[in-house]
C-alpha cells in the first residue's frame, strides 16, 4: 500500500512538473514574412535559469516560483522582457536593435557529457571528450571511471594494469576498436588499453550487447570504439602535463598543420614515466611498476567535400617498458635471489581509410579500410619467460545504399583479416595463423515514427574456425515520446588467446596442468556465445530538469566456454567447460539527471556469472555480485571564459568470491568502496589546471601478494586481487591550448 | 490504316520524350513549414509515394530535396501529398482543412487567428 502511494505521489510530481513548463516561439518579421530565430537566449529575470531556442525558434522552459518575467535576447535585436502570468504558450517577435552597440549575452548550451542514443536501436552510450576530462587520467583503461557502462577492476598486484569488464565478462569478450578498426586484441589484450593516451581521444562509443556485423564476428558482450581527434577540426596546438604523487609524469603535445584546404595533419606525442619505487604496504614489492612509454601518432586527413571524398592515413609507433616485482630488483640476473620482471612492448600501427559519398545521391556511399599492425612483447615474470609477437592485416569494404527508399537502408561488404602469432611460453614455441574471409549484409528499417530495426548477417570462412554464419538483430520501439524499449540478440565467436589474455598466470608459481597447450588453438575448442538483451528507457521531467530512468538486462550463454581454472592452490588449468553451458546474467538500473549546470548519475548493477569448472558449477571468482555507482558533477557559470568544474564519484563493489588460497580463510570478500574526485579551474579558453584524488577514502587490500616474503614458494601468487592495493593517490595537471 | 500504325508506333516515343528516363531524378523545391515536427510530417508524407527514394527538408531554407524514380512517379504526385499533409509548396496549396489540422506550433501561414 505504501509503495503504491509512493508511486502515485511520484507520478503526481512528474505530472505537476510537466504542467509547469511553458513553451513558445521566438520570431522576427522581415517584409511581412516570419523568420524563426534559432539560438535566442531565454531566461527568467534576475536568475541564471534559462534556455535557448531551437531551429524553429521554439523553446521550453520550466517555470520557477515567484518569477513572472522572461527575458528574450538575441544579438542584433532588442532585448525584451515580457510578463508571463498563466500563459502556457507564447509567440514573441523580436525587433531589430537600433543602436549599433551589441549587448552581448553569452549563454552557452550545456550538453550532457554522457549521451545515450535514444533513436538508435543499439544500446550505445557516447562518452564525450568533456566526460573524459572528469578523470584526468591518462589512457583508455582509465576512461571509464566516471560512468557506469563499463566496470574497471584491478588485474593483479604486480603490473598495475586495470582490467575492464562489461556484462560480467572481461575485455577479450569486448570488441575494442579504434575508428572501427580492431585495436586491443590478441597480443595486446592485457596491456593494450594503456596504449591509447586519453588526450588523443575525441569520443568513445560503448555498445552494450551485440555489435554490428560490419565490425566482425568477435564481439560477444559489447563493443568499445574510440575516435581519435580529427586533424580537420582539431586545434592548432595542445599541451598537457600531469604529475601524480606516485611519481607518474605524463606529457602530451598535439600539433596540427594545415597543408592545404584539403589536407591537414596532426602529430600526437605522448610520453610518460614513473621512476619512483612505491611500496606503501611494506611487502617489499612495487605497488606500481617502474615504467616509461613513448607513443607517437601521425594522422593525415584529406577532405574534398564537393566530390564527397574523405580519407585518413595514420602511422603510429609505441615503445613501452615496465619493470615489476621486488623493490630491490634491478635486472634479470637478480632472479636468483629476488622476484622481478620486465615487459618490453614495441608496436607499429598503420591504417588507411577512404570514404566516398555520391554527391548526387547522398544515400549511396562506399567505405574502404586497410590496416596493418605489428605488436611485439618480450617479457619475463620471475622465472616465467613470455614472448609474443603478432602481425595483423585487416581489410574492410562497405557499400551503403537503400531499397526502394531511405526507410530501408542496406549495408553490404567484404572483409579479410589475417593474424600471425608467434609465442614463447613455458619454454615452448607456439605459432598460429588465423585467416578469415567474410561477407556481410545489414538491413535497417525505420518507419520514421516509433519503430526501427537492424538485422545483420555475415558469413565467414576461417582457417581455424571453419565456415559459419553470424546473425544479429536490434530493434527499438517507442511506446510514447518518453518511453522506449530496445532489444538485441545475436551470436559471436572467438579463439581464446590463453596466455596473452591471462598473463596473470605468470604472476604466480602455479603449475600448468594442461599438457596439450602447444597443440592447435592450445588444445581447446573455440568459444561461441549467444547474447540476448533488452533495455527500457524512460525520460522524466522533474524539479525543472530532465532525466532518464533506464533498466537493462543481458544474458550471455556460451558453447565451449574456455575456463581458466585457478581453483586449486599452486595449480592452474584451462579447458572447455564440459559439464554445461556457462552463463552470465547482468541487470542494471540507472538514473541520470541533469539540470542547468549540474548532473548526477546513479546506477545499481547486479551480476550473476557462473561457469562449469571441472569441480562443478561455480561463480566467477573476483566478480563483484553487485556494484553501486554514483557520480555528481557541477560547473560554475562562465565569467570571461573562467569557471570551476567539480566532480565526485562513489563506486562500491559488492561481495566477491575468492578461489581457495593459503591467505584467506573465507570464501567471500566483504564489500568495499572508493571515492574519486577532481576539481578543475578554467582560467581562460586556453589554459586550465586540475587537481584530483583517487581512492580518497584510502581503502587498501591487505597482503595482496600471497607469500610475498618467499616468492619461490610454490604458493606464491599475486593474481588474487579484489581491491585497490595502493590506497589514496593525488595528482595535478594543466592543459594549454592554442585555438583557431 | 498505315497512318494509325504510324501513330501507334510513335506514342511510346512521345511519352518518354517528355521526361528522360531517370531512376534517380533529383529535385529541390520550396515547402512551407517551421519546425522539427513539420520536417517529420513533410518527409513522412513523401514516403507514401511509390518511387520516392530520398527526402530531406531543410528547416532554415524551407527547401525539400527529393530523389525519385521518374518512371514510377512524378514531381506533381509528390507535391500533391505534401499539400494534402498540410504544407503549401510551389505547386499546390494545402486546403484550409488540412492546414487547420496542423499542430499549433506548425502554423506557418501569416494570418493570425
């Protein structure tokens, strides 16, 4: 009963705020003809509550108590103040200003930094550059900490690497692309997210559930696509410096040159290092690696709008070095008495893209992508040597057109990819080449009203997976203007790169029980999974702001899931799950709300991820059963381009299952939380300074490394990490820009 | 008889010579309207015409660009359905009934009621 009353009250509140909106139109008359004014400022007298008119001069504004006068202004026109009594709709004509002195009033429209796509059938969240600035750090793996679409977990107690997850599954099950070309995959799976500096990123699109068939058959739980800043629209110069109390120093410089009207190029330079040895917990092991990274990208853009041609060329080089392990460890010869390791990564990327849109027939276009990259990692973790190199070639051709009219769009294309791997693991050489050739077709229907649908099918011929179809379906239905339902279904496949994806294996003295690991595909069958999901999104208007209430549910069911089994102390094994199908269920409830210059995001996520181990059906270890997330951001009004920005994030991880180990005599880890916050002072459109803290509440997992005092004991293990090991850390940085 | 045959033979040529056969004929003309709702309404109305492939109405310029198969439909057919939906264009004027059915924010005609 109480619930029902609360529900009704909520509804009344919503309706009440609905009725308290007034809308209207701002126009001007020229020779008797009405012209709508787009971008006129509308605000309540003596307040900073306002809005701007849209394309047809229309606006909506929430009433505020005791203020009855609305100010309407636009450059070149007289500013008018009009009285609103009980009017619901007003049409107002502005008149030209007589004096030449323009009273400049600038109210810049604030767009949400996380945008959900309401109109697309896919469940996509777009993270803008502004959102990325909320956490000053530093690379792609750290870009998801201020929003709940992706979970960030600690990988291990040695390498400082962060692991991302979606729908309760790790990053190998996510298709991670850079400008729609597969990027973090195979050899780069463990460290690759740390190889894209944050300042290079223009935006990130996170697709939950099945992705499009045009991007391949690999995505299983989602897709993360990163767009790098484009030379055409980039600013001439950007510089960023960052320093953290853990000793991390980062510098980024972007330099754009305009070669001609049609050709622009940007050079991106990134360097970071940490020379400081941190050991806050006194276990004589480095909490974070000693590291340095040089990362260079040269990006070229050719645009010929009149002929519908746009083309990109990217060349990139990366050199990354990490030293891990004991604080006294120096070089490989110390291994007789100390545990340590080094990871040297070199990478070369090149890609070429060409897009053509028929200028006469805008719905016909052709896209071509060609990418080649080379990745080489040489490393040792204690007495475990691990080397991997990968050469990849990727070619994609897409044609876009329509069937009968633009309500029915089609995409068709061909795709070739080849990956050659060369690994050295447990003193054995393993070589493998994957080659696949495929064709895809995607049909989109939009009734221009309340329903759209995308159906895709691809057929691939793969030397190791055989020939197979991959179907995918997305739909969206609008129940009313404010309520949409989306659904998706499809399959994905993947060859498990057992060692490249699970380098934590080497951070312990676990004995490998799998004797067939040198055989074809490491002696396991490739994984296949079906993903189903739906989401409900309800827009709400309350307290003078706008929000969304979103529920989503996804289920992933595996055939042949490859299980990495750490269940027995001192041993590890991997195999296809034989006893049954492994499943992952995830549920998320999210509330987004923004009003004027502040916004909040609150989310609750519940995971049920279970796999059939040889020892039976078990929950996935180190997977929080639920996660609570809260973010609040506020920005002060801009005065002469100066303002303050502040945001705070609370993240609480629920209980996690631990594998049996000699350190912990319990099966479930207690929940813990962390608080991150950042404040930015914008001094001008060119210069800003930021200061922030991570894990301000200073939570630390005790004894993250098992047998740290005896790293040559068979029980030594740094892989069982369920929380932060470093405690709080603080950083500051600056950004300097030269604008056009 | 010979004459009749001659005429019959020429009929198709006469028909086709009026407009060259073009599966993707493009045209651009004025359609009166104001807002996003108008845009949706105008474009949606055109899609009811068989042979229409692409339709895009630009709010600031009030111009509609269409691509259509001129063997299946004519520009007049397209302009007619737009007027039926309530939007005046360079060829047809909407009936008062159709115009009055428009949402109040879409009333583009000058006369104030």
